[in-house]
């Protein structure tokens, strides 16, 4: 927009699969996943302030500004870089919250990327990603900005090639608490680790989301969305319906936009959702 302000899009993500391989001594779970961005996005307007203040001009109901990931990202970068500059942050939320689409993490990454430029810090992506992981395990993926194989807690990333599939994403009106899911005793925590050398997008049908059975059992609306999409997508989808992240959103991948749109129409009007396409690179173009 100018040398002192930027508009940046923050895409949603899908976990094409999510296996839980174990648990660390600190309680965090060891994961394997493939992240892909989709062109369903929040939009951030960020303007430099000379007085050092960080202000969120579009607060969310029930979310204190100091808890907002976008604000926390800006303050973390300000502290780490010793910048004297501040910022006004405005977020147009279009990604459903609490659905496993990574909206908060994507907004945080967008703030880091934009302020790195606006404050003229010129930090490399590796350094921004290292700061981002302290905010959330998904933030480094959005900072690096390409489809990735994720390991560790989701922060050890290796770029992978994923077809530019079209996706139907259903967004049941449910908030699934991530800590609750990972704390459930019945959660599978011993999936056999896969080798990235063996990864092929064509083999994703053999993978799964280990969190999905736990969520479907406890949240009937999510189970209803999965069942509806799995039936509607049975003949035309790449690998059937699957939950992303810790839920509540359900998705299916298709080779064409028409197949995705037709599938969504078969699911509606009972469950809200949208069609989006996978993205090879983050729209900020870093």
C-alpha cells in the first residue's frame, strides 16, 4: 500500500493427514503431517506507528488484545529486534475460528512477514520461523509459505509437492478445544512413523487423521459433517472426507473445481462450507 502500510492476505491451511507418533517428556505430541495452504484467507491491514505502540483496531469479541496472536506476534518481533517502531493492526476475519484451519497462526505469520518489511528488519525466513514457533506450532509453516511435510510438533518442515487440488471445506458451528483432544486417553499416539522419502500425494488415501475418531465421537455436528461429505464425495474425491487439524472442519480434495462445487451443492443446505483451491506459495510472495 505504501512504505508505511501493507495489506497482506493470510491463507487458511489443511492437514492432508495427521499421525500422532508419540509424546515428548514435556507433554507435547510428536506428529507427522502434510500442510497445504488454500485460497480462503483473512486480510490484514498493517500500518507503522512511530511511537512504538502495538494496537489491534479490530478486536474480536471475547478475545483480549493481549491474547490475540497477531498482537503477540508483533510484540515478539518488536522485542526480539529492539525496534522502536509500532503498528496498527486490522484483521478482517474470514477463516472460521477453532476449526483447525490455522487462521490465528496464519494471521500471526502474516504480521511477522509484513512488519519485517515495514520495519526494514530484513530478517531471513529461518529467523522469523524460529520466532514464530514460540507463538504456535503452525506459525513456521505459514512463514515459510509452501506446502510442507511437518514433523516434531509440526515445526520441522520440508517442502513437498502437492497437486493444485480443489477442496470442499465444511465448517460446522462447533469449537473443538485442541488441548482437550490431545489430552484424551483414547487418542492413538503410536502410529508408525512414515518416511518422507516414501511420500507421494497419490498415497494420501492410505493416511488418516488420528485425532478424527476422538472428535467425531464427542462432537455430533462434526460427525454429521464428516458423514455428509464422505457420502457426497465418495465417487469423485481424491481420498474421501477427512478432518483437518484437531477439527472441527471437514474437507475433501478434488481434481477439478466443477467436481468440488457439485459436491458442495449435494451437501448443502444443511451444513455451511466453501470451495477453495490449494496454493503453491504464500500470497505475500516472500
